[in-house]
C-alpha cells in the first residue's frame, strides 16, 4: 500500500511516519515544510494543481494529513488549518488516484463540554477559539468533499516530542527550572482544568488503523478519561523526583487558551467499533517520556 503523509515533520506527523514505516506492507512518501520530508511543500501557499500533479506521480492509495498549526493569530491558523485542507481536498478531487484521505482533526473543534460528560461524535461542535474554529472548518471541508475520507478528532496528545509551548510542555519546563535552581516551591496556574490525554504513539496507531479501514465521517481519538492538570503536575513531579511543594495559583477569571473550557472527555467507542482501536499507553508512561526530554534540555 502506498501512503502519502502530509505534515510529516510535525509532532503528530513524525510519530505517524514511524508507525507507517514499521508496516512492511506500506510504501511511504512524506511531504512537509522541513528538510526531513521527502518533498518540501507548503500546503498553505501551494496550489491544488501542483499538489495534484505530485499526488498523481506518487499514486498513493491513502493520504494521511497531519499538517497544521496550533499557535498563531486567526489568519495564520486559517491558512494552515483550513486553506491547507481545502488545497488537499481539491488536489485529491482533481487527481486520478481515488486515494482515501485520513485527516487529523482535534478535540478543540467541540469547544467546552458539560462537566462529567463524554463527548461523542454526534455532539454539535461549538469551538471556543480561533484554533478550534480553523480546525472545524477543515473538518467540514473534508466531510463535504465527496472523497473517501475519515477525520480523527484527536483530544490532547502527549508523549515524546510534546511541544514546549503546550501546557504540558510549559509545565515540564517550569519543573525543570525549579529543580535546577533548587527552588522548593513551584507555583502554577490552570491546574483545575481537566483534559483527555492520549499518547501520541496511540494517535499514530489510530491513523494507521484508519488508513486500513473503510470508516468515514468523524472518529474521536482520546484516552476516554478526563484528568485534572493538578494530578498531571503531581505525577510529573513524582516522575522527576521533585521534592518541593507544588502550589496552585488561582485561575484567571477568563477562560482557557484552547477554547475548551474546564472539562473535556472523549467518548471513544466509535474508534473501538469502527477502527478496532483502543488506547494502550498509560498517561504515566507518556509523562515519563515528556520529563526525560525536558530534563535533557539545556
């Protein structure tokens, strides 16, 4: 099976590439904005025609799109998360391969959820910020494209390569600085937020499973359990061997940078039923990998 992976140089894309390369039945070609990709191409500025010609030359049976941006202003997020997806869909419509599209979306497309509730795929999306809006627009383009396509709504990915700018990445860096300076007190905000964490390697397994399946529409990919950031901070401190005290600062009255409110928890039964997928890697293992990388950072 020939697979074209878009966004191969990103946090999710690198792990998806590793998973696909481990399958001897897969012939993988990678496309991204960095030098590590087989082909350099910026989906946010490249033309659908140019991408269609490249897709026809590779002739993949599956295209997996991990490309996108998680930070930036509304214009930048729209370019990378919406316009880029429009380019992919149009290129596949113009091409002759009939390739299946596996699009990686995100849990932020749903927006805030009621505390205690699990969000299923039939929930009405109400994203609470420009990131979620831009990703939802990309999902709608895929669903309305007429292509053989599935969108994996990934909740909060963690594990090796977790971006330093993410909440968990910032938490690990704050802990590293406290330990290096011998600070016995670590003050953190936002620890009351509850998120559904999923190891990035489990996300890669889901993308692999989706590429082999006939599933269409939206499929949630998460751990299926909301975890309070306070518990994550305590677990990370334990992994790191931090002997100090973690103090929780009062959350600001305004909300949450990801627009997801105080609570998110995925209903992952569709992934189980349609992809044969379940999360395998425990959060503790993911946090150990996050800390190992943070501890080695100068």
